[in-house]
């Protein structure tokens, strides 16, 4: 028998082990079970042991501190532990052992211009399933059913003062440049009257006073469209969570301090 190989959980693979196994769970309620089971080890290290009955695993450990799998080609043993709990799965005869690449599942949004692989949107990112390409999306962006003429990537709609339609690749079309072109020096600093400049040193967009560093007034740019002026003189925005002043601390938006009791 060859020396066992030791595996640990990997962020981009799910491991599947299957066969006649003894499953030992040591924790608040110790128990031992044996049967023909399938064991999944997910990229976050979560271990799920499924048998033929029902949909629930017969044993599991959610995100244990560590998982070690020893495998010698015919048999395996898996050990996972978290705090005072330990899960041991040992195969009793020849067992199956496979490892599959996994990715985050998302909404299909087109194909990759670099490799023609499928592009999916998961959370605030578009990524290609076949190559390493990924494109972060600004908060609140909607991916459009429309490709960029220049590079072939999908286009997106995003609200920053106005609605902009741009390529999802910042290097192709820059949201901060579009916002700067439209809103630079449009509003004035409430503290000193100098124009507010559109700035984005690190990707986030904000409005900062032109008199900086003498005046340090600045506001993050809301993810919404400008819909007129606030009583305080700054613009108001309509966002996904409601209307608000550019100044999130504006007293016009503050809840009444003394609400009359019914
Ligand atoms: Zn690709
Ligand atoms: Zn493009
Ligand atoms: Zn100022
Ligand atoms: Zn206001």
C-alpha cells in the first residue's frame, strides 16, 4: 500500500468521497453510524455526510477549524474539528474519491471577450467561468442586455447623480470620469462656499471641497439620482432606500426628536 496522501480544503474545489464508511461524531452528543454514504467537503471546509434517507445530512460540521483527508488510492479517512466537536469518517473498503473545480454560481450575463467562456454575475462582480477575468461592479449597478462596442463585455446602468450607461470594465469606460464630467463644481461647499469637486482616489467616488486642505468638508457620492435641492442648499438624491440629502447628517432628514405620543 502506498503512503497516504494528505489533502486539505481548497477555496476553489469541492471534494466528494463515497463508500461504506464509519462516521464518528464526537461532541455534545457522541454517536457512531455506518452506511454507504457520500461525503462533501466544501471550499469553506464545511463537511456534509449524506446517506440514502431524507434530505438532511446524517452528520456535518459547519466551517470547522481544519479538515484533513488521508487517501491511499483505495481507502480514506477524514478528520474535521471545530472547538470541542470532531467528525471522523473512515472508509471500510474501496471508496470513491474525486475533487471538482467549483465557482460561485451567478446570473449569466454574456460571454467573455478574451476566451468566449460564460460570464456570470455573482454579488457585485462579473467573472468568467473559464479564465481568471473578473470585473467588480459599483454598488447598485444593473447589468444591461447590451455589449460594449469597444471590448465586447456587457454594459451596465448605474446611478451616481444621474443614470450612466457604461462598460463594466473601468479600464474601458470610467464611472468616476463620467461623474466628474457631469457633476464637478456643480454644487457648493456648505461650510465655505467653494465648489465641490468630484474625487475618486481609490475607486470610491466622493465630493470634496475645492479649498481642501483648508476646508475638509466632503461627502460620499450617493448611489442614486439627484432630484433637486434640500432646504440646506445641498442636492437631494433618490436612492434604493429612499430620498436623502447629500449630507447624511442633514437636519432636514433627522427624525423629529420629540414625537408626540398618541
Ligand atoms: Zn474568459
Ligand atoms: Zn468595454
Ligand atoms: Zn469648504
Ligand atoms: Zn440637506
